[in-house]
C-alpha cells in the first residue's frame, strides 16, 4: 500500500463526507458547514491511497504561536496503519516550533495522541458547547 500525504484543498465533497459517515461523526450531517470549515482552515492535510481519500486533518492557527487541531479522521479501513501519524508528522513540519499545539481527544484517540507526544495540559479541563451527537 502506497500512501501519499499532501496539503491540498482540491478534494471532492463526497470523498470527505464518506469518511465522516464511515466514522459516525455528526459533522457529516452538516456537509456545507463541514466543507467550508475544512477548506478555510489554516492547513488541511490529506492522505490518499491512489485516488482514494483515506484520511485528513486540519489546523487552525494564528500562524506564529498557537495551533489547534480540530479534526484528524481516518477511514476505519485504514486505522491502525500509521496514516494518522503521517498526517501529524506533516503538521509537525509546519507547526513543530510553535509555542502551543492544542487538541481535544477522547476515547481511544487519547492513547494515540499520547504516543505522538501530546500530554494533558496541567490541570486544564476541556469544555465546550457541543452540537454533535457522537460523544
């Protein structure tokens, strides 16, 4: 299997929605908002097997000090194969020297992010007003 990682906004909406549906993410129920959010991110990194979109991640940033990673999603058929790590590596090329790299993780994702070097931020507690259904 050959995986290509690239920063691009040239993606078909259907391909994105397929991955979100396959993972049961509620943001798939708001396709226009999801696509606009991803395409207007500071960075959008995608993973491909040939012509098939198999994963993506996005970053929101001030461009200098702080970056937030709201989405890292891999098609279930490709999870556990290092695709997420490849996407995070691409983000590290761009944001690795930033003062803060922030994300919110839950469930099985916590172990993944800890293996990638993320740790709990002191005594902080993630808080949100959430319109989704998968948590």
